[in-house]
């Protein structure tokens, strides 16, 4: 009897684990567009995933959900995604607050600028379609991103195609924002190609796309970031929010450089996690 009971408890634990942590294909019936990439995904050994042509949504459901959800777009210069410290490593932190968390393993643009944004829109559709099942409030679903993933998140926040895909808030780590000269060159080229049209550059220069309907944002930067210039990117985005009377919370730390994500080595980790937890509690209802 004890062995039967032990087996039952193990099966229950496995089932609960499977329900709370899943990896789902983003486009099970095929994506509406193509990035031209073929072959298997690549991993350089540190979970930096590249050559993505079949996007997936990594699901981490809160065991005691409060209805809020965050979809994370890891960075990687639009050449790949850093799945750990800019992605899955944050799952337990969000879940502990009752927030269901999702990591978007999105397709690389490879010059096809519409591809990542279509993946982000599909991700938020999926979360809202499963809202009742996953105990999520459809009006408390936010988008987050780091570096180039921050550009993707902000693209969804400003260029969403309908209310169905409009996020309710944005959380941005040292984001690429502009597609003009003072930006991360690799992200710009990978997104739009070497010689993009002027109208494409204008569309993805996101500080110029903020409107009164843009969802509120929480932005984190390091003043000594030498990879993505903070004045022309994160700070410019925050200024655009202020001009349009959209709520924005800007956090500029004196040191840290670029790419710290959820790393313990970032000396201001406690500060940003405390501030973000408070912001999510007070801003997202």
C-alpha cells in the first residue's frame, strides 16, 4: 500500500510539473511569413539559441496566480536569444509573486523585419486565448524584453495591429529603441538588412511611435552601457512617454554595462527587482 501511495504522489507531482511548465509551438499550423532560415537551431554552448525558424513559447504558470502575466523576449542582437539570464532564469521570481511567466523563443528576422513582431503578436494572442485555463486576466498581460528583445517588446507596445495584441504594460531591460544611427548596429542590420528603406527605419524608430494609447513602461538602464547608447534609446523612449502623458518608470543605474538581465553579479539586482515588484503590484491591477 505504501508503494502504491508513493507512486501516486510521484505521478501527481509529475502531472503538476507538466501543467505548470510547458513548451508550446507558436504557430502549430504554420506561420504566415518566413524568415528564410533553414536547418536546425544553433546553441553556442551557453543557451544562446540562433537560427530559429520554428518559434516556441516557454510557459511557466504560477501555482497561486494573481491573474497577471509577463511575456519575455530575450536579447541577442536579433541574431539569437539568450534563453537563461534574459529568459527562463526569471521564471521562479515571477511565479513567486503569483505572476505567470512566458519566454518567447522568437524567430530571427534575417532581414525580414515583420517576422519577430508577428511572433510577439501571436504570443500575446496565445496567452489571452488560454487565459481562463491558465487563470490569467486578459487585461493584465504585459510584454518584456532585453536589448534587441527590448526593441521587439517595445515594437509590440507601439506597433500592435489591434486591441487583441496590445500589451497592457511593458518591462524593458537596456532596450534598443531607435533605428537611426545611434543604436546597436547588429540589431539594425539583422532586423532590416544593410540598406533598409527610409520608411522601414522610421517605422521601427520606436521613440517616434509612442502615442497616448501606448501601454505604460518600466525601463532599466546602466549609464555606462557602451553597447546600446542610453540617451538615444531607453532615455529617448522615456521622454516620448512623458511628452504623450503616458506613465513611465525609468531606472538609471550608474554602472553595470549591458546584458546583465537576472545575473546575481549585477550589483543593482536587488534594487531593480524590488522596484519592479512594487511597480507591478501598484501599476498592474
